[in-house]
């Protein structure tokens, strides 16, 4: 599985390959990007390409070294995660000791630090010492979803590679390459964007079920039929607060995506930019019940509800607000 087969971020794959070709490596690199960019997969790929015996400046994924790295037992690749909330100072001191040891199998030792922003003052200062004394045979790869959480003094000593979530077209090509029929790949690649999960294909049925439930709630609210049922269902669920908040968050998210699609379809019925591409006709019909101002109002309100869920508001208040947004009389055109 060479770099070419990884999902998205081709520009970064090219940068990594150019390091390998020129045999000039930064001592420390930050891979920064959202969860959906799979930065860990790229870090593993880079480690494999550094040690692969089957491919030059790339990786084969099945030679002894690649397999060792996949299984986490290759001696020159070490992956670390914070022990507890933050990296412990002892973990970093251990790295200082490791840093000057010679690689056992290849030319380089590579240290992958997951959640690198999770360093407190002590561990970050200890890590600065590692960066101040580069060892020729070591490469540090710092993975983070929160670049701002890293100290500026650490960032300034690292090469920073910023990953983006994969594009719909990239997910589509990736799925077709992996054996999905074209129509299914198209649907999943659209849905993946909404779910913020490029690997949605693995949990597709589960996702479709949740989406269908959310659609039925939204239809009831927008057409103002069976609103009581929605209210009772939500009250029933709110007896278990944690489970309810999880469900409610997901519900608002899915409904926000429907609203977004309805808005786009109201502007352009032929748009290919909608997420729920398989529900185009249903969403277009629903759009007949609601003005564009009202859609915008509801999208805005869903954003506020997200915030209120984070602020831990009372579940009854959340439910009533939610229902009210859809059922209140339109005032001043909204
Ligand atoms: Zn290999």
C-alpha cells in the first residue's frame, strides 16, 4: 500500500517522498490536522517508507519491516501517547536517553508522539531539551489535532505539515480503488463529508439508520404533524442524561445537514454539493414547507443548541427550545 493509496493529502505525501528521495529529514516534524485527516496513518506510512526493504522512497506494507511497524514491534519505530491527561516528565526524560541510541535495523530511529499538544509545562520544557540537541539518527513526528496547544518554542523548532480533511472526490476515488461500485462510492463519499468520517463505509448501515430516524423527526417538525410524538420520545430518552445528550447532539447534527441541503437545493435544484445526495427528492419536497429565511433561522438555532448542549443546560430546556424553533409562528418572515 504505497503513499499513492493513502486517502487525501497528496501534497503532504509528496513532501514526505521528497524527504526520502533527498535523504534530508527535518529532525522534528509536526503533523497537524483534524481527526478525519488520519494523520497517524501518514506517520506510520512515513516510518514504513524509511525502513521498507520492498520499495525505494515508498513502502510496500508487507515486507518484514513494514509488517513489524504495523504490529508495533519494529525496534526503530516508537509510538508514544500521554500517560494520563498529559505526557509525564519521566516519559520525556526517557526520550532524552533514547534519542542518542543508534538505530538497530535502519539508519533512523523514528519517534511518533500522539496527542503531542498534551504536554504540561514540565513535560514541554523537558521536550524542548530534546529539540535543542538533535541526534542525527533520530526523527520526531509530533501528531496533533490542536496545533495551538503546542508551545510556540516547540513549534518554531519543527517543520509543520498541515493536513486537511479528504475531499469528496478523493474519498470517491479511494472507495472505487478499494472495490466499491461507483454509485455506492458516490453516495458514501458525500455522506462521509457530513459525518466527518472518511471511513464511514465501515459503519454505513448504522449511520443510515440514525439518519433515517433523524429525518423522520425533522419531517414531523417541519410539517407540524405528530410533534407530540417527538416531544414524548425525547422526554423518554432524557431519563438517561448521558445517553440522551449523545443522541441529541447527533440528532441536531444530522438535522443541520438536512437543513443545509434544503437550503442549497432551494438555491439550485441541480446542485451536486449536497451531502444527502440519495434523499434529494425528499429534501426538495420538504423545502416546499419552509421559506429560505426560515431554513437559515433554523440552521442558526441548531448551532446555538449545539452550544447549549456543551454548556450542560437542563435536558427539558433543550428539548423545549428545540421543539419551539420548529413550531413557533413565523414572525417577521422567519
Ligand atoms: Zn515494506
